[in-house]
């Protein structure tokens, strides 16, 4: 064999040996083990492997870690993952392969990667007892290029200090790219370039949001920060405005007509978009016909239109403290699609014949036309239920009785009842919070919820149970996995400290004991903490085409059919249901799975934006109360402090460990506690403490407390 061929063979074999050791997580191997893994059994190949391992153990990639056994000096593996920034400028890479450990990246080795970016990382050999480390070698995809923040302008240049705490680099802005922004204003900036040897990226002002601290400016800043657009594109608005108000007779003729049947909506008092209505009539045989009628958004929002593309991109409506950012333009969301009273409206319906025990005798799904007779607020409907008298009292009371049976049946099957406290604000005309209150859920809320759950469940069953194997019909499901055993065991251990026993023998038993717990703690000071912690121990619900059950509801099949004005997955469900009702063939599952993934991501973003707006209003509410003392419940513990929720107004802030001066405190993660190292004083999740409002930072939406001894 010529020297050239020998060299090439040696290079290839060295690479193969490297790959084998790398794939074994750098576990030391002898030459026979390597040969076996490579399926090289002849003596010549075995000797070649031994020669390479011995010769390359000095200046090459291998090292002899014990007699005859070799490992890599430095792992050459490349890992793909997302950047998770820390406050000190370093980061952890969360690998796409869920079986890989997170990889630590020192600040100087981030190579201009930002929080959330998808990157390629070169990992180093893991030293004994040390965490896995690496460096970014390529930025594959930026998570974002737009940032909100406050602009500072000097005579020669300007820069943006981002609101996002994980954006640690100021963005340099040439004076020519200010777009009319003034010093100290809130703006949205787009990164245009990042020179290789520069510490800071360069950008230009895209939107001027307004004066810092003003309600409108701050709410728009939250939306922009989470990537939600502040307005609809002109083409989308034009498309929405072009629809005629009149429903064509030709369309009415294709639909089942529910206009003669008693129909009403029940919604929050300040609602403008009415997704759902309920019709009710008693049948000659003594049974009831209950129709769950949902706005027929898909009649107006057709595939491959600017309107559909925009709705998909947004994924959901966003509900901030003082406003709704709709998924669809106002012409549709508040007008044509909204099931307003005394107007004919197109709907997609799930209609059930039920006996007095809420057993379903028959069901029908299809497109309809309805005419709502009455618009109830929750409070108005509740008054009818309480007084057992008033407009449509017979219908509401019958529906409420059926809802009670449906609810009871659901819990007997293992559904979990999480009654979280929803904080609301009394706002003045400028958006300033004057007071805080907890929204109360009564029978009127639950009545609507139970019939929406019924429609969602039965639509999912109707499609999910059709076809087998290759004939299985692609559909969009809302799924919720059973909780991780370790998470639920940790929660059970914590609940036991309050005297509550959680059985974890089976999923059904866990659900039963969680419901007992939720009943017991209702109205207690620890209710919010225990409920929040229980929810955190659960898996997250997502949209997917892969049918699994919904653990929290104890439903084998579940989807979202009932809110297409504000959720894009419901639009997909309506389209697929109509497609299959008209004998359509199964559609491409992979394409719909990608749509589901995007919808799940946008749902999370919307929830984060909503939480940010609540945090801002809590900070704004307490900014005039610095120095005031309150009783609170410890709602979270971290290595740098503990979160406390004020009992009176549900505002949450942090007591930092550095401000607790009677001892050196450290986190006991396992027991959800902060413990003094000398005196062993313990502050535990759920404990009641007295706190004083120390400092409020509106820009960061942060509230700092100190303990009152």
C-alpha cells in the first residue's frame, strides 16, 4: 500500500475510533472493544486500531486513562440547542436531544449568541465532578432581532438599554437611525448588524412607543417585547372590511337553522367578542336538546389569505390587564363573527339530545345559523340561578342541573379541580390601578365551562375514534400528560407539611386526593401557594396531532373547538371537522403537527405577556406604598431570595437574602425552604411572614420587600 493510501486509511480509522468513543460518552475502551464496535474482526485491523490508540495518546486526540484503555482528551461532539442566559453573562445550552445534559458556556465563549438563539456548540471533555462545558461555534437561528427598551441619546451616538433582563448587551444606534425617537423614550429597535470584533450589536429604531411610565407605552412595550404586533397589516384590515354585513341566502340554505330556538350567550360584563352561545329546548319525548354554537370563523377566514396568515402568526388573542389584542381584526372579532344578541350569525355547532341525567342520547355536528335572544353577563345569569326567577330562568336552571351532573361525573372519572385565584385591577381612565380584587367563579361560569368541555370532548371523540392505522384521521388535539412521578412525589411531601396526604399509588388515586386537597384548602391562606405548586407539578398541556389523553380533565379525547375568534387551533379544528363531515380524506399529519407546535409556542408567549402586564400593574399599585407593612405568604424560594405574596392584594415581591441580616441563609431546594446556617431558622414555602415594601422598579416590573421581625 502506498504511503498516500496508508495515510488516508489511518485518518479515516482515527475518525471512526473517535466517533465510537464519543458515542459511548467517552467511556474508556481497549482496542478489542473498539474493534468489536466497528465490526472489524481481522487481526490486521485490530493491530491498526491498537497502533493508532498508542501513537495518538501523546500528541493526538486520545489518552490512556488506565492500562490499555483509552478515552478522548477533548470531546469533539457538536451539540445543537437553545441559549438560556444567566444574569452574569454566561449561559447554559439546552440541547435539542432531551437525553443530553445542559452545557455551560462562559461569557467570552458565547460568540454573540443571545438568549433563546438556536446554536451549534462544541463541547469539551467533562472533568470529574465538573459540569459539561463548551463554546458556541455557530448561530443557526436568532430567536429575535427586535428589542424594546429605553433609548439614551448623546451628541454623537445613541444606544438602547433593553427591558428584557436576559438581553445583557446595549444596542448601538447611529443618530441617522433614530426614526424621531427622543432621549428617554421607550422604543422598539431592530438589530441590523453585529460586527465580529464588536461587543455591541448595531440597530435602528423601528417604532417609538412613547413616554416611559405611561400606561399605553408600557402595555405596548410588553406586547412588542414578547413579539406580538401592535397593529394589523393594511392588507389584512382591507380583507376584513370587505366582507358584507348581510349573510347571503345561498349560504343560509346550506345550514341547519336554529333561529327559532331559544339561544343566549353568557360572558364577562366587559366582553366584546362572543365566541359561544347555548340553545335550549325541551323535546316532545321529555329529553332536552342543548346546542353549543360556536362562531363560524372559517367562513370568513379562508386558507392562503393574508387574514389567515396573520391569524396563524399571532396564534392567539392576548389578554393584558387593561386590553385585549385580538387574533382577528375588530371587524371580525367584535362584529361579523361575534354572536351578538338580536342578529343572525353563522355558527358551527355541536348539538346534543340529553335526558334528565345528562346522558347523551344522540349528537350532531355541523354548520348552522343562529339568532341570540339575550346577552347575559355572568353576574346577570348568576342572579337568575340564585333567585330561581327572571328571564329564561327555566332554561338556565335546567342547564345548570345538567352541568352539575356533567361536572360530578367528570370528577368521579378522575378529573382534577384546580380553582386558582385570578387577580383583577380597578383602573382609572388613564389605566392607573386604584385597587386589586380576586375574581370570583360561581355556577354561571361553571355552567358555560361544562358545556364547552362537553363539546370539545365529543368533537374529539367523533373524529378520534374513526379509522385505524393508515386510515386514522389527522386531527388537532389538546393533550395533557400525567405528571412526572418525581414532581408529584415532591409536591406530596410538601403538602404533608400542612397536614394534607396525597396518595400517588395510581393516576386515578393521585387525582382523587388532589381534589380532596383543593376542597380542604379553599379559602385558606395557603390555597394559592399549594394550588400554584400543584399546577407546576403537572405536565404542560399542548396542541398536537398525536392523540393522547387529557390527564387534568380525565378525558381520553379532547380538543379545542369552542374559541376560534381567539385561538388558531380552534380554526384548524373547524376546518378539519368540516373536511371530514363532507367525506374528506385524511390530511398531511406532519404539516398539521408543525402548525400545532407554533400554536403551543404562541400560547406560552401570550401567557407570559399577560403575566408581565399583571406584574407591571402590581408594581404600579405598590409604588406609592413604599414603607407600608403587610402580611404575606412565602410563594417561592430561590438561591437569591424568597418570593412573598401579600395576602390582602395578592401582589408578589421578593425578599432578597442579602437583606436578611440575622444569619447567612441558603436554599434548601428539596424542602422548598431558606435556612439560616448558624441559628437554623427556617423560612418555608407557605409560611406567613410580615413584610415591608422596600423598593419598586416599574421598568423592571420588580417589587422588593424586607422582612419585619
